[in-house]
C-alpha cells in the first residue's frame, strides 16, 4: 500500500479507511453519511480520490492477478461484456462536461458504460468506462490493450489471452482480423444480417467465420462477471461525478471480487 509523503502529516490507518471505502461500495451511501467508526468521512473520500487518480487501485488489481497467474489460478479464456448505468447525482452542474466524464445520454437519461474483460472464473481482468451511447465494438481494441498481468520474476507482463468470447455486439471483420493477427482464438457468433448479406453474395461473400459452439456455451461467464460487479451499489448506479473516480470505484470493486474468491 502507498505510504505518506511526509507532507500531510501521518496518515490514518489504511485498514480503517479501506473499511470505509468498502462500506460505501456496498451501500452506495453518500460520503458524508459514512458511520463514525470509519473515521472522518473527508479522509476516506480524499483517500479514494487519490488512489483513483494515481492508479493505486489498478496497481493493486494487477498485483492480485499476477499472484493468481503465478499460482496457475488465472483462466486465460477471457470474455468481454459491457453494461450501462448512471444516477442523477453523477450529472455535472449545468449539464456541461458530461462526455469528458464518461457520461452519455440515451432514452433512459445519463448513462455510463462499463466494458469488462473477465477471465474464465468470472473475475474482472481489465476495465474501461465510456459514455453509454458508445458502441461496444468500437472499444474492443482499447479494452484488450489494457490487459496487462505482471509476471512474478523476470519477464514482460502477459497481454495476450488464449481465447476471447463475446456476443454479437462484437461481431465484425475488424475485430476478427485483430484477433487473427495476434493468434487469439475466438468464439463470437455471426450476426444474422451479416450472414444474410454474405449468402446473398454467393461465392463472393467468402467463407463463414469460424465459430466454436462448445466454447460459446460458457457465455454465462459474461453475465456472472457483470453481475458480481453490480452487487456493489456504488457500481450498479453511478454516483461519482468524475469519470476517473468512478473508474476507481469499479476497480476497487473488482479487487474485492478477486480477494473474496
């Protein structure tokens, strides 16, 4: 864990502060409503903001992933899914700056989409947030690029999974080309309209994309992974105004999922 920089006095005990952050993750309560047993709410709040900004939560998540990988407990048959939700307190004052804070507008109002790469045991591997109206397939390469699991000892971090599973939202030629160039197997079903267009072209339509039905049967990993994240109220309904703080909230929840497993 980070230590004090000796410029702000002695830090309050990490355990007490993290307990306060965990309480807020699970309940979604306002920071100022934290019970007194967690210490001053401003201390807990500022510590969470600091760790969200400087990458501490992400560093800790990579640490537990590296330990699991070194022990053979990380399943590299990953799945990709996204989910969108926000809450009106997350709206910026005056309505401006929403796009810069990963807030988008749709029929349901303000939304933030969480893009998750989950390993085979339903634990989040990498996370990315975007405005809710952004297409899933447009974020595929960005969220794949964030895969980075350090190795224990000598060696570069691992960035390439054994296989990738996803639903039809990620079914296009660009994504399949991306995976083929990197030697990554995939289980992504072909869209109905894409199939119909290919058949209409006859021999010019080319061969159907490869699809492993047996590996696609475990697609419930997608729903289970996002379901675990949404058990945390502060994740299921975004209350954080700043995008980087909400990403820190989601990352802290992912870290808890790993530790509890």
